[in-house]
């Protein structure tokens, strides 16, 4: 069986994630291909799309959100994602059990003895007038029947697990600061959530496997679980296995992939790219070593924005005092610094916050 080393996996990931070459596809199609963008920090997806799409303009994502072709919702791993309307409706029922389990695992003591179906029915009754509500507005009528759980816990149970919700614009629009207003997905999108097949087949899971591999492969089943949070996918993997090809990584893990998916030569040049916080190019795996060194894995879950140099996380970046500050994680040679600075200048212009230069900082000093 062919062994793919870390560099081969790196280049495959960059190609699937549109980070090796920017693409001309639409925002809606890019979000669909990527299987969504992690979006708990509302402004971050704009940088993720800027790094992936030619001539991306923020109003393109704004239009997709206000036009309801892309939606903000709790989905993979119980985190907020931007996904297409079609994917939100097709995938949500398949994620229901996981979403409930994760909320219960987090708040087991606070929710002890609570009948979840009764809470869900009461929440749906509150939302039956089709009016957007904040979490507090949704929870307030329920605190009489359920006075025990803290308001925040009861609210998270409702909006993250029991009732499939959309977070409505202006939340998530470019340079907008807005609180969360919730509306049931079916109400916002004008279509009911797709039910799971009555025959018990896992067609949704099978499509998830193929879609994940198209955007993240080659990957192990552990990577797939880490991305979506779903544990019950072995049957889906088994059902599609004959349609896939297999490899090994340097650690001996079996990797699955689509036969015709791009796997560029390991020596393919990789341009500098700026990633937003919690980008799925890094978080979409159990083994994240294909993009980030073990010594820096903590950065990927701590909200640090990453700079890819030769395809790997080599620096972090932030905006401070109207300047784009870059902190290398290793020494950068002159050509790398020049490439980072050039991409940073373009990013600064995109962010449009009056930034006149993009210094590379090391221990507080410009380099």
C-alpha cells in the first residue's frame, strides 16, 4: 500500500482546501465544497474565503447570508458553522443525537431529571409565532416550568441541540457587531429539515464521508470523526469503501480517499496563506500534523490565527493598533519574510481598517 508522508498529505490538503491555488468558484459553492466554515467568531470566515477565492469581496458572503443560501447554525462538533442552506437541512437530523449528547455531557448535573422532549416542545411553542428571539427571550417563558437549570444552560440546550436554529443577520455580516437572534432553520429557510431515511439506511452518512474526503482527504476514519463529531459512521464508511482508494501515512494509519481527488506532488510550491481562527484546514483532523507541528498544536484550539509558509503553520497574526502584526514561530529566511509581507499587505488592504503596513514582530520587535 502506498505511503503518503506528511508533505504529500500537506499538499493534498492545501489543494482540497483551495489554499494551493485560489479558485474562481462562488461563495456558495466554496462553502459547499469545504463542508462549511467554522464561524463561532463571526468575522473569521471572511478571511478564510479571502485566502481561498480570487478577488473575494465581503459583500458576496453578506449576500449569501441575507439571501439565505448560506446559514449560521450549530452543527459539526456542536460549534457554529457557516454551511449552505441545502447542507444545513440535509445534515441536521443526522447530527441531532450528537448535539444532544454533547450538551448533556457538558451540563449533566444542571440538566439531571429534565425531560428533553418536553423542553423541546415548549421551546417550539414559544417560537411558533415565527419571530426571531435572543436566547434570553426564548428561555424566559420556560423558566417557570423549569426553574432549576441556569438560564444560559437551558438556552444552550434549546438553541444548540433541541431546536435546529439559524443565527440571523446582521450577525456574521462584514464589519457588523450584532447579538445572536435565533429562528428555527425550517422557518428561516422555508423548508423542513430532511428526515432520516425511514428504512434505517445511512445515506446522509455516506454522503458526508464522500464530501469530507473531497475537502480534507486523504484521511483516516479518526480524522472524519474529529471533524464532524459523529461516532456512528463505521457503517457509512463500510458502505462506500469499495468506491474509495486507500493509503498509509508515516504512522501506519490507513487513509481513505476518493479515486480522482487531487494529490499534488510533494514538491509542488505552496504560497503564503493567512488563515482565520479555528480554520478547518487545521481543525478538520484528529492528526493535525499535516499542517502544524506538534509543538504548536495548542495554537489551533486557542483561537490563534495562522500563517502558512511552504504549507505549514510558521507564524501567527493579529490586528492591533490598526496594524497587522505577524509573530513567526520559527526563523524566516529573507525570501519567506518577503512573501509573508507581500501577502500581509494584500490582507491589510482587504481588511480595510486603515492599516498602512504589516510589520513582522519577533518578541515585540519588527523584523
